């Protein structure tokens, strides 16, 4: 099921990217990843983290839920089979994401994202 899910999600990302006339390279540069990784996502060869999916949705200025609209029946079936835990954010995290999403300058957005990733890596190293 995971591979099928990755493939469907990848197809939606590819369709959205092409409909906007954006190259894999341009998308990759804006997200701070390689174009090869974009290829892997679009082919369903790599799973997307929740954060990466949020980044992609923000890049296209669409809600994350738009990637799952046709999958409602599949999600309902999976809830019966597996325990599903929702992503729960506190007030400060919600404010952070709302504020971060307001950044329109892609270079600044990318720099802030890299800074946050670097800080998170440092925090992981401390553990």
C-alpha cells in the first residue's frame, strides 16, 4: 500500500508542477533539495515526510489536503486497519507555520528553511 500511496502522491505533485510550467530543477532549488529527489518523489520511489509535503504545498500555494482529496475512501479503509494519529500542533507552532507561509520571496523562504534545518541538525547532535 505504501508504494501505491507514494506513486499516487508523486503523480499529483508532477501534474501540479507541470500545470504551473515549473521544471524539476526550479522546484528543487526553491525547496533546497536536488532535482533527483524531486524525480524520486514524482515516481513514487521516495516517501515524503509531513514537513516536505507541507513545503511542497506551500511552494504551490495549495492546501496539503489537496493532495488527498481523491483518496478519502482509501484513507477511511486504512483507519479501520491501522491506528492513525493526527499531527497535532500547539499554538506557537501554528503561528510559526502561518507566519512562515506568508513569506513570498522564495530566496528568503529557502534561506530561513535552511537555517531551521541546520538548527534542528545541531539539536539532534546534542542528543
